[in-house]
C-alpha cells in the first residue's frame, strides 16, 4: 500500500514542511525547514541519504546519495535512526535553513533543540500513517 502525507508546522520560528511517502517496507521523507527571512528556495535533494534496517548479521547501514558539503551527514544520521526504529529501508531528503546547520557561522543557538523537535514530530507522523 502506498501512502502520501504532507503537513506543515512551526517550530521555534521555523516553518517546517514534511512530505512522507510510505511504500511496502520502505519510507521516504522530505523535510524543509526555513525562517521567514530565508530566501524562498525549496530543493528536493540538498542532502539525500538512504539506510537499510539492521538484521541478525548486518548492522544498520546508511549512505549519502546526494550531499551538500555543509550538511555533515545529517540525512544519513536521520535515515539510520529511522531504519533502526521502524525496521524498514528509509530515504531522507533534507532542505534546511543555513541557521540549523552545524557548520554555519550564523547557527541558531537552539538548532539542536529544533532538529530534535523536527525528528520527534516526524516519528509521530510516521507512526500515525502506518
């Protein structure tokens, strides 16, 4: 069964858009987070990664499919956590405001909290649409 879900929310002044597509034994997620002052530039694949769930012989494995140099494997990390949690292959695409990136000179001091909340809401979105 294929399922497509889109939703938007606001977290600490960031507008966060989610697109979740669930297929048979795989999940694809796109996350876009921006501040109102950010230039409107939405991209599907700034940071794109996939992870396979662990089994009794192999740990969870992830790889970057497309990566912007300043995103530091964020999509790979999220895909790994979700593949382990949901026991499915997980594709993650991130398009984040530069103020949420670890390497940004303009990094928001609350960036880690914002990213944690983004993931928490994504976990709930996946649970609600399975």
